[in-house]
C-alpha cells in the first residue's frame, strides 16, 4: 500500500484545492465600533446549476484513527463544500488535482492535517475524501450547495494509500 505523507495545512499549500478557513494569519478589519474583528471572505461559496442554492448544514463525523486507508475520492461538480470544526476535533483532508479527462491525478494526491481551529472550503469540483474526523467524533459546520441536480461523483483510486501519524 502506497504511503501518503501528512502535510501541515496552510493557505498557501492548499491554494490549488480551495481555502483554509482560519483566524491565525488571516486579515481582519474592525466592526461594531471596534468590539469585533471581521475576518472577511475567507472563502467563497460556489453554486452552479438550476435549482441549486447555498445552505448551512452540520455534520457529525465518526472517529477515525491512524493508520488511515484511502481508496476513493469524491467531488461536487456543481458547488464548493466547506467543513468548519465546531467541537474541537482535528480532521484529515485528502485532495487531488484533476487530470485533463477530469479524473483525479493520483500523482498529485495530498493529505493535510487540519487542526480544530482550521476549516477548509473545497473549490467546486475539487477531488477530496469524505470527512475524516481524527480520534473522536467531530461536529462540523458544512456550507455547500443543496438542491436538484447531480452533485457528487465518486471514484475508486487505482490503489489504496496509507496515512500514518506524523512522527
Ligand atoms: N455530502 C456531505 O455532506 N459530505 C461529503 O460530501 C464529504 O465530503 O464528507
Ligand atoms: Ni464532499
């Protein structure tokens, strides 16, 4: 089984896949007479297609532990999808770029360690693994497209990939 090295999640490292939703290192401006910092437009919600609309949901992800086994990916061709932790649970983000034919480019498969103060916003059509809460059940705010139309493609990878705890 091929080994996938776990990387630290940063805006720069994740830029080709979407946005990192975090306070640390993000720009802000004061509102409410200076009592509040607004960290503005950390990610954009993309919604395409007839009958689609942006919505706010929540997800409670089952706990997964290392070593993780990755053998499939999914994408949402009609909209972006974000996961923002809200009960202090870290999670693992696995993404891949697309080949010209639209399938995942496994040579570019990457795994990121997202801490509980970091969320992600997958760009529309970004290949990603479904939610992987790490070590305990995780609650997440989900902002994505709801409505009619086909908005989830799944593919099996050519092989399984193993993710181990960062040493
Ligand atoms: N559909 C949904 O809420 N979640 C998945 O798309 C996922 O990426 O976990
Ligand atoms: Ni998804």
